[in-house]
């Protein structure tokens, strides 16, 4: 019996399972004004404790829009008395309690370009 004459196994139909469709609530959408692209690559502060954040920098009251975990590095953009505007490594721009911010130690900055100590200034 040749291979071409053998009965072929019956093909099994496959079923694709998809999750139920659902619409996410408005709390799942980050407002356009709260996204910084590209995100920062230098950070000035870190959060010393899990801290709530708000999208509205002018009225950061009421229930928070989310929580940033302790240790999150942020770039401080707007400094105010109670709340500060910060950007996270993912580019999220939000208001956080000033009390949760701690300054990051930075390495010394390189000297400005110019004649070095061993070079003479021709002027």
C-alpha cells in the first residue's frame, strides 16, 4: 500500500476562545496632559513611602488616581507647598505629596569645558 493510498486522519476543527469583551472605566485612561514622551532619563527625587498621586495638579484632593510604590525615582518639575508635580520613569506626570519626596544624591558634575589646569590660556 502506497503512502498516497493510506486513509488520512480526519482533521479536528479548532476552536478559538476569546475573553469576554468589556469596556474599561474612565479611571483606566491616563489623560493626555499627564504623559511625557520621551520619559526622563535623569531623576532628582525618590518616594520614601508608597504615595498617592493625582492627575490634576491644581486640585489634588479627593480620592487619588493611583499609588506610586516606595522607592520610585521621579523627576521634580513643579515645586509647591503641599504637592509637587513629578514625572516617573514611565513618563507619568502627576502630583504627589511633597512630604514623600527625598532628594537623590548625585555624583559630582564634570568640570565645564575650557583650559585644564595644565594648559595655558592663549588670551
